C-alpha cells in the first residue's frame, strides 16, 4: 500500500492527476546516482565517454542525442547536467529528475539503445526503485480511500471522546465534591443527556 500522507498527498497538493502521480512515483529511486558513477558506467559500457583531450562527449548516446526528438532532448539534459562542475549527483530519488530519468531510461530500453541488464544496473546505482512493482492509478485511489476511511474512523473516535469529556466536565467532576452517590451521578447523567 502506498503511504498516502508521505507520497500521494504532497503531489495532489501540487495539482497532479492520479495518472501523473502514478507515473512520478513509479520512477522514484531509493537514492541518487553519483555523477561520477554514471560517467564511469557510460564509459565502461561504451555508450558515451569524454574525449581525453577536448573533454567533449562522444559515443552512441551522443549520436542519438544529436538526432533530436524526445530521447535527444532527454540525453541533452542529462549530459548538460553532467557537464556542470557543481553536479555531484542525479537526484533520481526526487522530482523532477526521478521522472525525467525514468522516461529517458524507458525510451532508451524500448528503442534498444540500452539492454535490460544496463537498465537494471543504472537503477542499482540508485539503490533500486522505491516502488519496484510500479504504482498504478488504482493503487493511488486505494491509498486515498484507505486514508479517508482512517480519517473518518479517527473523527468518529474524537467525537465519542468529546462526549466523554462533556460527561466528565458536566456531571462527574462537579459530583466528586458534592457527596453524591454513584447511583445519583448515573441518574443525573441519564437525565442530563
């Protein structure tokens, strides 16, 4: 069960639909990926590496990026991020990078630009997915319904407890110093309610 307060409510407050929330939560990882780890991975896998003289990127993913389109734009954003001197990680455990990375990796895998083992290795760098089975709109709706049911039950309990407090303050506490017997207190409660 997806924790409503922790995962769903903050995204609902931002106005996202259940479909968008499910997509976003499906892509969140347990941790972030270090920029150095992804650079080493891309180089070791022969997907992209920096030219030792010019420092520019080269490889199959760079060629793919230059073709443009959605994958090209995603790769451009990734390599632009990796080129920033202050970039130490890719925040795949947070939005918006979690979803951007998820969309890019899925597109690269579906397009046969990376293998399933490469895809899994990238997610392993981030400690795996937070929700490995994915998140559906149905699980979002179920989480919300469960939360609402608990809130309704909690309100019912609070309402009953408030009746108890009213009985204590109106009948029990005043009767303690009055010398009334328990039967007299019971009778006054029955008549007073």
